[in-house]
C-alpha cells in the first residue's frame, strides 16, 4: 500500500519512520509517473514488513519538491533514519526499483 503524504505528514511518515521509506515525487499529469505506479504498489506489497512507500504530489507540495531538489519526475528517493540516502529518476523498471530498495536495507 502506498501512502500519500504532504508537508504536514512528511515528517511523521517519512523522516520519523522506523522502516526504510521509498518516496515517489510525482504529478497527476505525468505519464511516466502513472506508468510506474503499479510497480510501486508491487514493491510496497512485497516488502511491506521493512518498507513504507509514500507519494508526494509535487504540484500540491512544491516546498517539499524544492527542499529535496526534485528537478524531474518521477523522482524516487530512499530515506533511512530521517536522511535521504539514495535516489533514481524516471520510469524505472521493476528490477531497478527492487535493486534501489534492497541495496539500502
């Protein structure tokens, strides 16, 4: 299950989360963002015990997008213990997503 977060919930859902967190910075109008959504759902289900998957709509949350230097979408970032530690950009494959997650556990 993916969780939609905004500037009010970002800290509690991402920065203070005990699990590894994959954050998808996306937009409703973004074709590649829609393309990877099912892959994010699959990763979320497969690693649910150790991973939280959160989505940030950049149009509604410009401050967060600026804070994390989101220059293109989809931008995928891994957070661990409150710090952004890894990232990927673009409509990545399921294998690339899985590698992003597993190399950071």
